[in-house]
């Protein structure tokens, strides 16, 4: 399943039998009024749609994935003003909530995070703690960093944060894609280097095989 929020006016749901697609819409209209949705499976097996609001919000998807319950604000996952771009990672018993804010037109557009035990439901904010900033830079050649997507490295032993930056002041000239490695120490998370150059590149696996016949 894939969710997308075209023009920031709610989510459509698409499905495919393969991660490579093709994806076909299974909803003819939006299922909510939110943006920046990400799908995750909760500890009870239910599918949760994380979205953006004044804080990170979550809602339970119906079994047919064509509708969603009323959203629940997850405590301690907010920035002053607008919060968007929610992303989640579960690692070594800890669930990390990443989110973006401060306004996409601002140089200080950034990514912060919160954390809580992975043994509790995604929607239970009772045990979620607000943490620190992960990504921020306001240099002339590299600013407006936000909207993170966490991926595992090819070596299956490292995590990287994909994010965009602004080409021009005020986000008027488009954006480009960047990637940086995340470092963990218990509940603490940091970017290995918040800079445009000299970043750690993903390591290839010790062994890999490609079958030319698929």
C-alpha cells in the first residue's frame, strides 16, 4: 500500500502486488484532510497512518485500507507552530518519531525527534519523550533542511536520513535531495555530520549477488 497527499489536501490510497508497482488507486477521494502520511504497523498488527498537524498524529486504517479512524495527537511530538513530515523508526526496543517544522520557507527549517518504548502502541503518547534536534543548518549554500525519510543502509547495519534542502531563499527555487548517516546511543540520535560535503556514504554489504535472469 502507498499513501500520497497531492497538493496537501488529504490522502489517497494506492495498492500493488509488488513494491515496484504499478500502483493503482483504491480510493476515489481523500480519506482525510492531512498531509505527509506514512504507514506503519502497530504492535497489535493494525495499520497506522502517521500524518502532520500541530504535532505528529496517528489514525487506524480500516482493514480494507480505504478509510481511516479519527486522528489522535501523539504527545510530545511537536514544534512551535507547524509540524510536518512525520517519520518513524523502531530500533533495539525504542521507537523514534522524526518530524519537521519551523516553516519550509525559513532557513531554520529543521528535523527534531521524540522517542518512546516500542512495546507500547504507536498512538499511546503517554510514554513518549521530547528529545533534541537532529538536523539544522542555516549556511548560505545549504539550508531549509527537512522532511526526513529513514532508510536502512545496504549493509543492513546502518541507518540513513534522506531529506531535502532549498535551492533559494523562501523555497522559491525548488529543492534537492540529500542523505546523511544517523548515529544512535540509546535514546540519543544525531546526524554524523550536518554539512553539504564530507558525509559518510552507505557501505555496501560484505557479500552481494545479482541474478541477471531476475
